[in-house]
């Protein structure tokens, strides 16, 4: 069992504006985000572990409902399906999920940088975009990894709603879990790669249409978090990630 990250003890050090102020001697500023405290019915979708043969179906559904999503891709999968990554960039956003789906807490800093940089490179080659969002595999992140990511211009984002679709609980269970958990400012994690994802594809239209009916608006991670990155740390919520 991989150890849980105790996000409660992760310091949220925000970039201080100008004036050359440093958060702490020798400590680069970073944030680990997982949800926003907005009072508005805003929600962000994210898909991990792709691209895969299931990605086009996911993109088609997003297109049908005109909602954005962020795809946290695995570098070696990008090499297999570069055209899917281009389509993801056009439909929403592409994020960095490491090159080989590594638990980065076990790697030295040089290894962390290599995983992240190699992934940035293959995404650029496939879609000519430079990701600004990073999601650590297994939610395994500590301050050191977040700082390494930050040095490469990557903001670390986890999630706040996890229906554990990868465990194949059935499409209706995936729908029910998401609908029971979404709150204003939620970030939902789903998976478009890493195994059989037919249930996720089946669940997605009901998740989107029901939330739309409930008055939710789907927004990108940029829209969800960029304003908060300018504000003091207490406007951010960090919850414990699940382990997969
Ligand atoms: Zn993953």
C-alpha cells in the first residue's frame, strides 16, 4: 500500500508579489491545489492516465456538451497517440502526469525533473502546447516534488471528487459517487487511460447533464484557480488525496 500524503501538513506557500520577498530562505514558493472555495456552482473535470483508445469517445462527449476538461497525460502514452493529445489541447487543456506514471516521492530531484521535462517535451512535440498543470501519479506529492514542479512552471493540482472509476465499480456507481460529492469549486478526477474505461465513457454524459441541470458550470483549471493563486493561502482548500 502506498502511503497517503498528509496534505494537512503540506505548507501552502504562495508567491509573494514583487518587492523581492522570499517565502523562506532556500524554499521556493509552491501550492498544492485540490479544490476552490468559490461559492459559485463551478466544477472542473480532469482525466488521467491517457491518452488511450478511449480518449476520442471522451472528447466527443465533451464536445457534445461544450464543456472543457484537463487531460493529465502520461508521456509514454503520448508517444503512442500523439493525435489524441492535439485534440485534447483543442478541446480543453493538457496536463503533465509524468513520463512513466512514476511515484515521484521515491525519486531524487534529478529523476523528478527528468520525468516532468520528458513529458513536457513529448506533449510539445505532439500538440505544441506547454502544460502549466501537474498531477502527481497516486496523488503522491510532498513539498520537494511540488517545488521541483514549480521550478518547471508547473502548478500541482490533486482533486476533491474521486469516484474511483479505475476500479470499475459500474457506470451507475461512478455517476452516483460524483453527483453525491460535487460541491462548488470541486475538481473531479476520472480516467481515460490505464485500463478498461468503458464505464467512465458510459457514465460521463449523465454526470455532465445532471450537473448542468443542477446549475453547475464546467470550467478549466485555469479559470478555477488562477484568481486564487493571486490570493492569500487561506482561500485554498487542500484535502487528502486517495491512493490508487
Ligand atoms: Zn494516474
